[in-house]
C-alpha cells in the first residue's frame, strides 16, 4: 500500500503535533501501534542500568590498570571527574525519556530535534559500537569470568583437570566457543517465552548474585581481612595451583615500586576508566516505550543508578587500595607468570583468595561471571529496539519491526543482531589488540549529538516539551536546554580526554586510524539515510513526513 504523500498543514491535518495526540501520525509509520507492551517497572529499569554499567569490571580495571597505567592520577578524583562530566547527560536522558518514552531512545530524540539524517547517523554509530562491545564482553566472559571461576575451583579441589580447563577457556578458541554459545542462548531467551518479561524476571536473580557476589562480599571481605592474612591465603592459593611457596612476595616484587605524586592532568586522563561505568548507565531509554509510567520514573532509574554506581566505585577503590595497594599495582604492572598463572588475578579472584573459603570464593567468582553473561542479552535488547525504531520509521523493511504477539519481541531484529554479534565475537577474539575502551569514543559522540538535540528540542518540538514533566524555564530559557548546553560542553571535554589519553585506544597521537573509523561510521550512517530516503521516495513514501511526528506508542 502506498502511503499518502500530501504535505503537512493541509486540511487533513487538524490535530496539534504533540506526544499526547497522535491520531494523524500513524499514517506515516509502519503501522498504527508498536505492538510493544509496557511491562517493565522503574526498578527493573534501574537494575538494568546498574547491570549494563558493568560496575565490577570497571572497579577491577581501575584497581589494576589505574596505578599501572595512570601513575600520576588520583583514582578518587578520576571518579569524581567522570561523574561531573556525566551528570548533565544523565539528567538530559532523564528529561528526554520523560518527554518522549519511546523504543529506540536517542534515535527518536535526535531525528525529531535536529534532523532525520543526523538521528540515523548517530544511532547507527551507537549500534555499531555496542555490537563491537558484545565481542569484547564475550572475550571477557572467558578470560575474566570462566577462567577465574575454574581457577578458584581448581585451587580448592586440587584438580589439575579443572585448572587445564580454566587455561583453555582463556584461549582464543575458548573465547570464540563461549561467545557464540552465549550470543545464541541470549537470542533464545529474548525470542522464546515472554521475551522482555522473561528477561526481566531472570534479571532479578542475576542482579542478586551480581550485587552479593561481585560487589558487596568482595568489598566486605577485603575490608576485614588483614594484609598479612591475605598474603598467607595467596601463598596457599598459588601453591595449590602448583606455583612457588613465596608467591605473594614474588608477585609484588615483579611490579615497579615507584610512587609518583598525583597531578590534575593525570587524574583527568584516568577519568577514562570510571567513565566506562558512569558514562553508560542510562540505556533503559532504549526500551522507554516498554517502561510503566516512564514519564514519571526516569529520574529514579537513571540518576538513581548513576549515584549508586559512583558510591560503590569510591568505596571499592578505598577498601582495596588501602588494604592491598602494592598487590593491586602488581595485578596491572607485575609478572603473573612468575607465580605460574596464565593470566593476572583481578578484583573478584583476589576477593575469593582473601576469603580462604571455597564456597565463598565460588560465590564471588560466579557473581563476576554474571557481569559478562547478562550484559550480552542486555545489549541485544538495546540493539533490537534501535532496529525496531528504524523500521517503524520505514528506514528498514517493515518485517524488522514486527512484534511477535506472544513474546512481545521483534524477532526478526533479534535474529539479525545475533548474526552481527556472532561476527563481532570472532573478530574481537582474533584481534586482542582491540581493547575494551576502543569503543568509548564512538559511543560518546552519540552523547554529544544527544546533547545538541537537547538544546533544540524545546524549540523544535515545543508542544511535546510543554507537556513533559520537565518543562520549567530559568530566565525564560528552557531548563532542558540549559542542562543540554552543559552536557554538550562536558561531552566535548570527555571526547578530548579520550583523544589525549594514550591508554584509551583512540588517542589521536597513537590510534588516529581508530578515530577516523569512528568518523567513517558516522558518515556511512549519514549517507545511508539519504540513499534509503531516495529508494522510499521512488515507492511513493516520503520519509520526511514521519519525522515531523513523534512515533505512536
């Protein structure tokens, strides 16, 4: 069926263009209603954000790589710098999520506030880099999740077979096999049963294990265990794995012992590491159309998660640094092969060692395993909602936005993402030089574009803004535009840090090819929009008409 292409403003359009009055809008979209249902509570959204932030992994990286690669940084200052830079963006996501709670998140906001081409460009870039991170997390699942879990089990059971299995999972082959299995398994969870509802039920149990095993127990254990006791437990642990009896002293001595006074510049650069968690804690916006009372609860699920994560990061750094500072330096800069390990012990394994107890150690290791295991289906949810939004606006075939009436899930979108994610798993596993922080620049550019869109939104979508919960003005200027202006400046600041930080993987001085790649992906999305627009116009469909409306729910 060819959609009507008469211009807006004619007799047929008599209703105001607002988020609350959509009678005329559906004629431009793939169909009259999304088919998605509001079955996610604000608590589910908060838990989703906390899990997606990967806080235990960020803490592990700060503790290990902070002192090793940022010797002139103050870790507490780095966390606070990252928090300050992120807060305006988090508030802006809250405002947008309250004003326009739709699946697809920032794609809808940018395309209606700036331009459709910029919206698709930004969203496609974010899509590409999240897909990249699925490959990263699949690799981490083996190296930082399964391998430490089996190594702890081997140490407490004296099982050489289990130790061999732990080493195998840390290999390239092990990473590829595990990654592909988890990607396919995640797709089945999202397409069978009740889709998102099934996932949210599973998420609650995973979060309990994540919070207890990967966050609370490790921090409490290290707080109460003395340094001397930890050294004894570490020596016993390594001895059980066939290593030297004086493992603690050997391992600590393998790292440089120099102490350098913190500087402001060094602290700014280290903000890259906490930004890995604090900068990516509001992704519930991508399924905003499925959150109950999203217009009223976004503040709790987004800003609430950000503050909780920041507090836990600061507490974790304080406990581990004060009790095991020299040992934590060795985990990032020392020689783990000197004590017979195939990889350096990290935050959760260290806590398991501190416990000196097999059961507690396995609970901690299992909690860390959940960090990676749950992140993959979470990301697939996010990506599927992006594809759904593109299809709903007719940028992709209508089939992509079809929702299964039983699972309330866009199955075709999930299948496509499964294929792309599987390719990412293989790519990252075969290219270990593509580190976890490489994708931060591409994601942050999307945040910059969201910030610019936030400045314009109250003016470009005035009626939608006026009907939103955050429609206040300060001196006649919309509060949302003010917050967005701060977010714009701070995201430029974060991008500058990523370009200057030699450890970010996107340093202009060392990795300018990767920076150019980020820009190329954006350019591809921009050009692709106009190609799709031309194709649709030849079929009698004017895409521009859809972008003059907020999509229906």
